[in-house]
């Protein structure tokens, strides 16, 4: 399971290394791409990159004083594809509940109005 900082770094790497190709990336560029509340230092980024490599999310060809040649492996892409699919499924489920509630309320309102009309017609 990835923590939020690792996910953000992986997301940045996916943008920088499209289609599984090796690219040269500077650590200062990755750090500057992170949101302000998740800023990390060079040592923290190095630890995240080592973790991602050990988990087989990325492959690091070489690193040289904050300059990395790396690529994102298929498992790294799969993490974000699974999250996108899960969000779509959650969206479908929430929409289904809206339809069910709307149908129930419409049926209840229609029945109520039918009973009221029948009651009014029987009084006169």
C-alpha cells in the first residue's frame, strides 16, 4: 500500500516518463511539482524512489547526485488504472442509489395523489 507522498511522486513520474520509457529526472523538479503541504527534501525523495523501486513500481537505471534515469514499470501504471476504475464503479453505484430513491419517491407521490383524487371524487 502506498502512502500519499509516494502516490504523488509516482503520479509525477508517470507524467514525466510516458509509455514506460526511461527519462532523466532531477530531484528538484519532482520536489517542486509536489503540492506545498507535501514538500519533501532530497533525502525524503530518495527514500521514496528506493521504496518504489523495491516494490517494482519503477526501475532506476542510475542516479547521480539528485539526477535519476528511471522509468515507470507496468505495475506502477496499474495502481492508477485500478484507482480510476474503482472511482468509476463508485460513481455508478452512487448513481444507482439516486435512481432507486427517485423511483421510490415518484411511486409514493403518485400513489398518494391517486388516493387523494379518489377521495375527493367520492365526496362529491
